C-alpha cells in the first residue's frame, strides 16, 4: 500500500522540526515528493536496487560507528535521529523506479542469489509506510511528551488510515471511532510514561551502587559500605602530581548530618552550575583562587545521573563533557547527561572551606545511643578537655579498645547495631567507627558529620595512576573545630591491609578493565578529536567507493511514464533491449500480454509463422538478456556482441514472414 500524496513530505518536515534539522528535511521531502510530479522514471534491475540498499546499510553501519566513537551512551539516540537520512536512498529508488516498489529479497544477501535465476519471480513491497514509521521514531527521540507531539502523530496515523477505511460506514462514524481511540490512547500513553518513570526510579534505587552513582539517595544505613568491601571492581582512576606511590588520598562522595534508626540522612537542595560560555566543558564550582592543585579523574557513568567522588575544596572541573552539573551546601556534586567514560580535570584546595556552617542537625544524638555515648565521654573525661585534646583522646580510645573487622554478627541483645559495636563486639568496619565518633563528638557539643567516599591508595605502575576499587569505599567524620571543618578518621589504619587480604585482586580482570578503559579513552578522547579534525576527509573515501560501485556497471536506464513526450523514441542497440522484437511483432498483430513471459509469448504465436526456427533463435537471446538484467556482473563486451548477433538473427527470422513495407525504419536500422 502506497502512502497518499504529500504524506512523506509532511512527515519529513515534522521530523525536521522536532530534530531542528528543517533544511535537511525540506530537501529530502522535495526530492521524494517530486517523484509524483516528474514523469521520468528509471528502469532499475534488481542488481541496481541492491546497490542502493547497500548504500543505506553502509550509512547505517557508519552512523553506528561514529555514534559509538563520539558518545557511547547516546549512540542509540544519534542513530534514531538520522534514520530518515540513512534510509533515504531506499525510499528514493522506490519513488523514481518504474515499478514503484522494492524487491523484498534485496534486503537479504541469501535472497539476492536467487535473483540471478532465469525464472525468478520478484516479491515486491512498498516501503513508504515503513519509512514513515522510521521518521516518527526519529522525531520521538527529541520531545515525545506533550499534547502537541501526540496530536501530530495522531494526525499522521489518521491520514494514513483514511485511504483504507471501510466504505460500509459513513465518514462520521469512522471519524468518531478514530477520535475515541485517540483520546483514550493519550490517557494510556501518559499513564505508561509515568509508570515507566516510576519503575526506572525503583530500578535505580535497587540496583545502583549507592555511594557512587545514585543521586536520589538521601540516606545510608550501617553495613552498606561493608557490602562494597567484598568487590575488587575498579570504580575510577585518578592521576595527580601531588599523589605519590605509597600515599593515601581521600575522595569525598557524600556527607550526612542526621542519624536516626541506624541510618544517616541529609536534606539539602541541589543548585545548578552554569558552564562557561567560552568553554562549555568548564564547570566553575566556586570562585577562582590563586593556589590550587590539579587531579585528573576518569569515572564511568552507568546511569543518567551520578554523584562524583572528588578531592576536597573543588574550585572547578574542566574537560568534563556533561549536560548538567549540580552541587549542594555539603559539597556533594552530581552530574547528568554524559558519555559512558567521563574525564574531569579537577582544581581543588584540599580543604573543607566550602562546607556549610554547623546547624542544629550537627548536634543531634538518638536517644537509644545517648546513654552509652555519655558513659564513654565520662570515662574519657572529655568535658574538661580542649577540642584538640578531645580529638586526640577519642582517636586513641578507638585505636586501643576496638578492632577493625568485616565479620559482623548482628546487634545481638543490644537494641541497635551501634550499641552492639560500642558495648559488646567492639569490632566493625569504618561505618561503625565513623558513626560512633561523630555521635561521641556531638555528646561533648562539637559539631560533627558523617562522610563517605573512597580511600585511594593503590598506585598502578602499569597505568601510572591511582586505581580506586569498590573495596576502597570508606567512611569518616567531618568535625568543626577552631572555626573550620576538618576530616577526622578513627578507623584503624590496618583496614587497608585487611580489606586487601579479604579480597584478592584478579590480574586477568584488571587487565580486561585496563584494556576497556583504554578503548573507551580512545573512543571518547582520541576518536572524537580525529572525527572533529578529519571527519570530512574520512567520509570522502566512503563516498568514492559508493560512487564507483554504482558507476561500475553503468546500467541504470531512464524510462518515461506513459503519456509523456518522447516515450516512443528509439532505443539504442547498445542498450541490450528486446524492444525491436516487441515492436515488430506488435505491428504484425501479435502484441505481448502484460502477464506473459517472453518464452510463453513466442510459444503462443509460433504456429502463425512459416519458419520453425524462431524458438531456436529466441533461447540464446533470452538467456543473455536475463544475464544482463539479473546477473551481478552483467555481460562483457564479447557477450554483448553475441547478444546483438543473436537478436539480429531472430529479427531476420521474424521478418521473413512480414512484407518489408511493414517493417519500421528503426527496426531495419538494427539489422
């Protein structure tokens, strides 16, 4: 079923308006719709059509490669955006061909071989509606929400269905049914979109790596970091002149200030950061300062929005190609809309200068843990000490009375896991040390917050940079003393060695991770630079190959539709046409029926001729003619000469039964 007039043009203009490529859409629409106005068509053999299908396949493959090279995460969106242009050659060859359809077997390499058969019966389809669906899919990648988009899509579907409506019912009944379907469809579409968004949110919360990737999480429970300790997966890579082998380095992810029921919470709004107008990949987090350090960090974006793990006192992040960057008052930074591998050159001070000043939440202590904390504070006589003395005393207390362990035995008879840690087991991982320390500081009226991130310590000589794994996840305390925030860590330093012994590193896994990182780096950095600088020159050889592939046979012939001037002009013998024989026999009164093959035609009229050599001369002519039309390589010069010779013998045999006066001059010239 062919699309109605101007349907393709309208849908292409809609696509161009949605994707902001209106000029491209206008050119393509004019070319396709002009096929209805221009009577000149082209007689295309299956081999010719295959070449145009090959062009679309090559364009499809090239678009996929370029999309993956430039931005892996958005590769599908880039591909969908250009579908109308990718499949334009197929649509154009259908519009300007004499058949007005595409052979179905042209889309399958196995089916193409059958085209060479002498008695091949083509199975053609009209691809105009399929092409229209591609246009709608492509337009839907821009702004699929809203009443305007839905109304436009509804209009196109109504337009397409109008020509196949049942004549048994009136137009008003048909229009009423369509209207009811469209109204109910809009409600269903809206509900499905909301359901998809909700399910996506649930999946993010369930499967996300909470401390590194989930931007929606506003709390963390004791024991969650412990799960990270059981994996050696590499989360990010960092390089800096300030980091030397053997040193440790804290990377901050999130900060929490309210502890309730074994969970830390934070309620803080994010504010957007506007990128530099001159440098879109530069994000100025805080006003510039003179003395800063530099660190280059590579991290993977597994989701649409992620929270970054960064050094303290971030001033700016450059070379970070993302769509959005936000921060909150506790210096949590999250981004959205970036490629799978994101690079950021971080300028930082290493201080906690930009953290929000203390508030009431930084002094809160749960009632269940208050008595135990008060007992420890009294035991250490913290109330009579200065802030610095309190910090020293607390750190020494946890180092001498508690041990680091990943083997947790639950809360036992205690009311909460923290009370079990303080009173019974006196063993736990960094989350318990950090939580107990923060609450103990609050017990003596020192503001404290709970911070999470990574303790980077593994220096890879192969990569010449820091490698940060899941098991390096860490928790510590931010304490407010002497009018400023400071990092305070009471977890025994042996935790790094214990974590390393608990999970052995797989060299094979690391090797594949390194190779994957290098390939991503090549794709997103080196590949993008090459495409920006030499992309046009890389396309030139491709265009040349396509041109010579079409030019090789030079067999595409122009045909005129019935009723147009010049349709009866003679055809040159070099065109290898059966036209002279058909004209001659039509003058004799034996025209070929549209449904007849040449063999059937001559079999029907053969008894009317005096000579019985017609069929003998016909077979070599038809064999060469079919090879010329359907063979992949066509005929060479010698075979073309043989065709002309056989055609002349056939014409002479036919003319023997005709008076010479009836022979057209054009046919005699062929002989």
